[in-house]
């Protein structure tokens, strides 16, 4: 599939048939929406991604030079995991864990290629799909927590925390952050009708995050929202738009504060909120608590060039690492332990470099970049290694890097080209 981009248009002219183009975008929407249903295996996300892969490769994809560092780092990360797994390959779950890691790495490259072309339209479909998926997961979580459907509490909650269509409340909360950011962008910048609809959607998803009782998700939502809104103000083309964003942000913060106050007045929710907000949990403190394990694990990793293999950390300590960077060292040795944070660091640095380029998809870029940064931060206290939405965001980021570089080069070329009328 060939593209001929113009500097003034974010949508390149397509040689693909309109029907194929529409099907491609529909599958991108389906990938986003199906990402919210992962409590069954294989999940709808895997099936949607497989269908998208078949269609896109059948109609043409382009592996660009800018993806080479991404490809190399993903390859080295998984080589490290594979070498580390060899001594423990016969233990339960290890082979499946390695296969999943390679699969997720392949999806990163695939999504990077997908979003490097027809970027604005495909990102818009991803945004729409993620909001729909987030709303489905959030409604299921809220309905389950308040036992609004028969048997919903047992199915849709875990340890008194809403999990919705996910296996873990922490993953539910983390997944909902990006759809929340997309909805928040609409609240603060779209026309009144759409803004009001987005406010309702944002309220439902925020409530689900609160009922997941995930401290990482709470902090992630607040910090990523503040970061994204700051970038939106800085990149806004007009004073009027900047003023609207600031005013609507203040209003949204007041509404959120009132929502939290109402929830705190409910005994069961208020007690759980106070308990989860505390950093004195038994699994956080002590020599073998969450942070104690991080220190002991880091000391252990220095003496193990090939690590101890995937899923083996809890054989030495009471629980898993709950730190993706430490897990990289422990599961894949020094090779993965160096390459995994290197991949994150390179992506973040490039993310900042491209954040202020005024592309037609800049708004979506800021939301995805903020959510990606939030997940990178969560990786210090949660194992995010196999979160599918993390790898989706990583691939989308690199796809937007490629698209932005092409868009900027075409724009510069248009500005320097001689006027054919002279």
C-alpha cells in the first residue's frame, strides 16, 4: 500500500480501495474496544489483533527505518527472557509466559507500522474504541461492586474491589486511565453537547477507578491528567482555547472533589478508601514487604547475569516483584535488565521531543504520551510486563514518531519549495 503525504493534509492519499480502508479503521476500533475484555483466554483482544494483522499484512504495511531501535531492543529483551527461562522451562507457566512476551513484542512492531500511516484517522478510531471499551469495563465494575446484577458481585469484584471485565482490579484501573484522558480532552475542549456527554462518560470511568481501590491508578489518573492538561495549555494555538481548558479543568476538579466527598460519606466505600490510601499496608513494609523486596532483589540481581527465570521470584520471596524493572533483571538477567529500561527511556525522550510538533493528531498524541508515562511510573510498584494496553501504547507512540517525522519533513519541504507560478 503506497502513500503520498502532503504537508497540508494529515490524511495521505490512499491507493487502497475505500472499502478496505474503512475495514482497516474498523478493525483498529475493534482492537481498542476489545482491550477491555481480558478475563477469558484467548481474549477478544487477541482475536481482534489477529484479524487486524491478517488484513493489514494482506493489504500492505511498511517497516520504517525509525523502528530499528525499537525492533532491536524488543528482540534483545526477549532473548534475555528466553535465556533466563531455559533452566526453569519445565516449571508451570514459564513457557506460556515466554510465548506471551514474544507475542506482545510482535504486536508492538505491528501497531507501530499501523499507526505510522493514515495516522489521524486510525488514532481517532482507536480513541473511539478505547472509550467504548473503557465504558463497558467501567459499567461492569460499578454494577458488580454495587451488586446491580445477579451474581455480579462475585464475578466482577475481587477482595471487595471492583475488577469489571479484568482479572485484577489494578489492571482495570490502569487500563481506564487512557480512555479517561480521551474523555477529559473532550470535556475541556469540545462543544457543549459533546462536552456534557463526555462528562458523563468520564464520571462513570472515574468512579470505576475509585472502586478498583488501586492506589497506583488513583495517582496515575491525577498525575497523567495534570500532565496532559498542562501540555494542552502549552500547545494550544489561541488564548481563548487555553482559557477554556484552564476554566474547564478547575470545574472538573471541583466536580471530582464532590464525587469523592459523596463516596467517603458511604461507610463501606469510605473505610476501604482510607485503608487503601494508607502506605502502612503489611505487604508494603518490613524486610520482605514490597519495597524491601525491591532492595533485596536488586542486590540479588547483581550476582545473577542470567537472572532466575520468569515467574521464579516468589520462590525466593513471599510475593512477586511488583516492579517491572526489577523483574526484567530477575527474569531475563542483565541483558533484559539493561534493555528494558533503555527501551522505556528512549521512548520517553522521543516522546518529549515530538510532543510540541503541531501535527493534526497532536491531541491524541498528548493523551497517549501522558498515559504511557503514567504506566512507566506504575511499573515501579506493579508488574506491567504483560499489560496489553501498555504494549499497544508503546507501538502507537513509535508509529506516531514515524508519522510526525514524515509530516514535519513534508511541511518543511512545502515551505522551501519554489513557487511554480514564478
